[in-house]
């Protein structure tokens, strides 16, 4: 629950899955912590109130009995029309309710990524059809654990589907995607770092939904391109050689073409006729600038304390055994490189976990210490002494043998960008990693 987010009029809260975990398989050593986090999230959702939830593949990774126990204990309103476990449907196919004088039907549709051995998903169309026939509504919402293209195909078959909310794909759709049936596709991404907030107005007689911000967005993009063209033309006029003028001329032509397309899109959007439901959508960053709900913050603090208390504390140095020497062993011969590293975010990676009391979190620690992704590196968040933060050996490989005999044991001089992908995998880093811009910051 987040303080500072308020809405005018009736509110419907939905969750499209993977609340408890972001992956379909949880390692045995991670399970206890994931269950503790799941209990925290279930308690928080019970405090905040939620109208419908999809049990995603990451939720079922805890096992169906655990999910059902949490759902019962905290009255979590799961829906899953095409999920069968042990010959029965463990959750209702849909929920139907009234809110603010409008009727809502929320249907859950699972994708094929779930790995719970007692469960399987069936073809969704028949299940969705049965739900919609049983509970027609002013607004029909599908909570989806499918791929986006599967959502588009499903919506095309059902004209009455108003909104599809995808919780499986990483893509963040602040601008809703128009569906072939006249509805809208929404997604806040799969990392839980943003909250989708959509406001809408129903129009009598309308059968389609339109993005109420499309004109403003297109106009903003058009103005940006116009500014870009003006800048390029000035640079072209000031260029002192033919090659530069020709290159800048090509860029001007490219953006001129984009402007023609944007003007056509603006005209088409402005000329849209007929009644339409209007929606405006935004993605709210769930960062430190938003104050936490006090009761939920208390739950979070208690959960962190529980996780820390449950983790074993190992006093032996992580470099006493194994092939890693620790970054301090490198500074004698590589002082300049060590100084440059000391000014990077890698050098303070462990401190960022300590600051938020997450250093015992098994989902976090491996990307904030040296060697945790190596077969012979630390595997326990309580046994990282000497290898805290992302040090020299995280990129250049284990160095104990090199320290003992530098002339004969070589290190990795120029690590490949692929090595970074263990942590900068597009998911844990929110898709921000760009080798071309990131690597120059750590090269020494």
C-alpha cells in the first residue's frame, strides 16, 4: 500500500500475477525466504484491498498448497479460468462485482510458463467464453499470464473484452496498446517496480476504447522532432565539409519523414468518429519518493528481521577457501585501476544492500558480492566476508593463483560484455543495461 496515491470515484485494484516470485522455478535454498516474502505480500494485499488476482507462474513456484493456504488466510481473490490441478479448478474462473454503478467481470488466463507439477493450463478461449456468457458486464478485464501476442489473439476473438492486463511480459506499456476488438492492452512490466494507474470514462453506446492521451503524446513527439530537425539544419548550415553536410542532410530527411507520419497519425486520431470509452494511463515509479503506508512498512521491517534471523552467520572468511583472493590483494600491483574502481557503483554494491537491510536476501546478495555467480564462489549471504561488493575478480576471474604466481597465471584482461549479463540481464536491472554506455564507466 502506497501513501500519496489517491483516486476520484470508484477504484478497481487488480494484479496480473507473479506477485510472490518472478520466476517459475525456485531453488531449494531460496524457498524459505520466498515463502516469508510471500506471507509479507499477502498481508500487505489484505491491508490494501484487491479485487482480483491471477496466480502467475512465479506464485505457483511456491507450490499450489502454499498459494492456496495464503489465499485462504488472507482472502486473496484469485481467478484462473484455464488452470487445472489434480483434475479440478483450484480457483474461480472469474469474479463479477459492481462498483460505482458499473458492473465488472474479471477473468484470469494462465500462460504455459508455470511449472507446478500437479497443474496444467488448458486452451483459454473456451474458458473465457464460458465466463463471459455467465457474467456479462460493462467492463470486462482479462488478467493474463500469456505472451503479448497471445493476448492480442485472445482479445480478437472476444469483442466484449475491454482491457487485458498482462503480468508476465517485461514490456512496460504506459501508452496502452490498441487491440483488434476495440479494447486496450496494459502492462506495468514484470519487476514490480511500477504501478499502473488507469482512469476511464464510459460512453453510452460505445464499443471501442481509446487512449485519451494519444493526441497529447503525438503532439509532444511531433514538437520534439521539429526541434530536432531545426537543430540538424543549423548544424548542416554550419558544416565546413561536404561529407558532414551530406550526413546531416540524411538525418534531416529521416526526421522529416517521421514528421509526415506523425502528422498523419495526429489527423487520423483527431478525425476518429463515433462514441468511444476514454482511458488515460500512467506508470508510477515505486521509489523512495513515495512514502510507505505505515502499517505495511511495519510488516516489511518484521519480514526483513525474520529473514536475517533465519540466515546462518558464518564467521570464516570467504577467501579462506576457494580460488578468490579479494580485491585488496590486487591493489599492490594495480593501484591506478583500484582507484578507478573505487569510484564506481560496483565498489559500493554491498553498501546499497546494507543500507536497506537486504544483505541477507538470497534474491539480492549474489549480484552485490564478488564470485557468487562462479561455481566456486560464495553461495550463502552470511559467508561473503572479504568478497563484499562487485570487485576485481567479478570481472577478471578468480585471482588467488595469479596473486601467488603473477607471471604464470593470467587473468581475464578484457572481460566480454556477456559476462555482465549474469546480473545486468534485462530483468534484474529493469532493462537499463547498455554495454556501449555502461562499459566505459568501469574500464581502467
